[in-house]
């Protein structure tokens, strides 16, 4: 099913071609959805953008185009405004039919180049360190981007690039031999590993030699020492299974868990290539890539003096692997913005190596909790488990207040959807580059842009449907959709503009455009609900309004699903 924008483009192409048969600069023909209904539903500046080709003033171009428009069912009225804007007023019947088709047909996104594979690298915790709230944003944003790109037809591989080869393992092995409490480890392995890790940090503060010991133990892991490798494997398995429990709880999954260790064997080849092609040179014993002065990128070490590889080396090996093994459309990395320079460096090096693909770093800001920023090193992090428990408790309080008579298991289900939804949404509804200060009060508010508000809007439609059923009416998808009032029309248009919000979210890697869109739709629906009788309306209108409500619920559900958030049937 063609989006409105696509349908308008096709229609205007015909008009353009009757005036200028050789015209080919179609990028200039673009329809913008208008914010103010005064200017119609869509607007294009094509007449201004392409006036040179027509060798006429923009307004004259606009007039001729409008006169040349073929007969059609889409457009009711066209106005020319200002220097040559063309304002389009859509036909109600066309809009109504399209809303109805959207129940059964999929939107056509064939104009997007989805050829090849998109690999999204997200979450990617450093394992054997506790996974903490810092990894929450990448996990939530990455999962949403995956859902959005799949919705648009991309082939997406969700890759969890585990930090499973770093210095923490050396520290843990030293700690394991010195401070392990076997009994605690049997009971709760992950907590004991965390305790050892923190103990190492404290002891190393007093005794700098410990760091050297840790470095030696790590080197032994990397050189394949069987005893250390077995410990490494144990640590990886323990923490990975804990991570997987968290992902499952959040409804998030991955296609590959290729951690840094997976790429380790590929690194020497990358180094050789960098050396042979003189992209990297020896400098004070290390191997370093120096960048063009104009680029303003500081040098990047790819091999240390002692022969050890670095984070950048591992990422280069990863890119080589992706380049050689997938037909790539793009490689997307979701991490906090402190890694921006690292990605600039490795993307530039990959370019120098001629590994041609589109690279995107999707950075995000810091998340704090009521003003507190949480770090791992100090050991005073909020554990995700505790955060989730709190989320459910807060969600439960909401249900207890709104609907205390529901059965307990339904209450629990709603509590989780609301609590976790609130958490995810307060991240995804904001411009991701902003720092976020999370508060439960804001996240759970029913009169703001929040998940519970949207879940409530969805549940309200379900309740209308239940009431309708009692009166003997069910949603009838073949009923006439009558866009009688301004608000009904505006709701229908918002439903039709939803796919544009999804496209924009994908283009800019910003799920908040979807959040904004469904929030706006939910607000429109709320004012419609408060001002217009639905079940008390006369017959053709009753069925039409029921159908419109159903379409609204469908878009809210799809939108929330793209954000990784569940809906509930009642609240
Ligand atoms: N493990 C890193 C961290 O926790 C993130 C890895 C991101 N992905 C990558 N390919 N570098 O900060």
C-alpha cells in the first residue's frame, strides 16, 4: 500500500513530465507533511527548487503543474502560496479508504534501499563486570532501531559485541586466586565475581604491582594457557547467562554474540595489512595510524609496545569480518558519545583500507537517576535487577490504583508492562544525544508524554470495544469510515502519516519521532473521545467511530512495539 507521500509523488511526476518530458531530477520532488492544517495536509517546494529547469518564475511553474495534474482521487484541492509553495488538501474518501486498507495491507517502503545486510552492534557489555544502567540505553535504543529497520524491510543482524577479552579477566584471575570465597561462589557466582572484581580495584589502589600481575594473567589467557583459558570460559559463561536472563526479561534478543574474543584470531591479519600498506607505522615501539592533519583526528595505536592489541584493533578485525562475510548495507554502532572519537578513528582506517561500507555511530548521552550518575568503577551502581524490581513495584501501584479488582496474575503482567515500558519510553522518547535524568514520577505520569499514557490510550480503545460488544456491535472493517468532523479527519491523517515518522526515525536513528507521533495521535484521540459520542452516536457514525478507534489503537500498538514496549488490554 502506497504511503500518501509516495502516491502524491507519483501523481505529480505525471504532471511534471507533461510539462518537461526529459525531467529527471526527482529528488527535488518531495512532499512535506504540514504542521498547520491551514496549509493543507502536505506541501511541496518543488516549483521553487526546480524553477530553473522550467525557465519560469516559481509561481508560474506551480500554476502550470497544478493545471497539468491528471484526474485523480487523492487530491481535493490545491493551493499555491507565497513564492510558489504547493499546498495539497487530501480527499476524505481517499484518506478513509487508505486508513481501512491499513488494517490488512503493509505499507510500501520499496523506495528505500534495503539491499544487503544491516548489522547493529548494541548492548555489548564488558562481561565479567556487572552489567549496569550504563548499558541500559544502548540495549534499549539498539533494540528499537532493530525493530524499526526490520519494519522498513531491512535485513538486520543484531550483534552483541561482548567485551569478553579485556583487562578485567586478568584482574579477575588474580582476584580468584587470592580472594575467592568458594561457598559464596557456589551460592551466587555472579555476585562473588563482582565482589572479587571490586576487591581487586581496592587492593590495586594500595599495591600497584597487582596491575602488572593482572596483565600477565591476561596475556596468558590470550596466549592460550589452558588453566587461564578455562577460568576465562567460566567467567564468560556465568556472566553471559546472567546477561541473557536480563535480555529475555526485557524482551530483547540478538542474532550473534560474537565477542571480542571471536575476532582475536583475525587481528594479526589486520595488523599485517595495515603495515604492508603503510597505513600504520612504528612509533616508539608501538604501531600507530596517523591521520591527515586536516581531519583533526588524533593518532590511533593498533598494537602496543608489548605486542598487545587494543580496542581499536579488535574493532578493525570486526569490520573486516563483516566486510568479508556479509553483503553489507550499513554497520551501525550504538554506544555512549564518549566513544565518538574511537569510531571516527576506526571508520577512517576502514576507509583507508578500502573496506567500503556505510558506517554509522549512534551516540547517546548519559542517563542519571534523580541527579545521580552511576559508574561501575566505584562499585556503587544501581543493579539492573533492583531497577527492574522497582519498575514492577511502581507499575503495580498504578494498577492497584486504577483497577484494584483485576485478578492477581493480570495485575502482575500489567505491572511489568507499565513499569518496564515507562523505563524504556523515557529513554526512547527523548532526543538520544541529550542526557536524561530519569525519575519515576515523570516516567509514570498520566498527563505527559509517557508509556503509561499511551498504554492507557490503547487500553481505553479495548474498553470501548468491550462496551460496544455488550451493545451488540463489533468492529466492522468493511464499515464506512466517515471523516465527518475536523478532529476525525485529523486523526485519520495522523494515522496515515505514521509510516513517515518511522522512516524519519530510521533515517536519523532517532526512535523519538515515533514516540512523538503516537503521543500526538493519542492526544488527538483523547480530545475526540472527550468531545464526541462514540457508542451513543447514531448508526453509521457509531460504526465509523468504532472503526477509527480501532485504527488508532493499531497505530499506537505498532508504534509501541517498534519501541519494544508492550500494550495491555486493560489498565
Ligand atoms: N564493550 C564496550 C563497552 O561496554 C562497547 C562495545 C561497542 N561496540 C564496538 N564494536 N566497539 O563500552
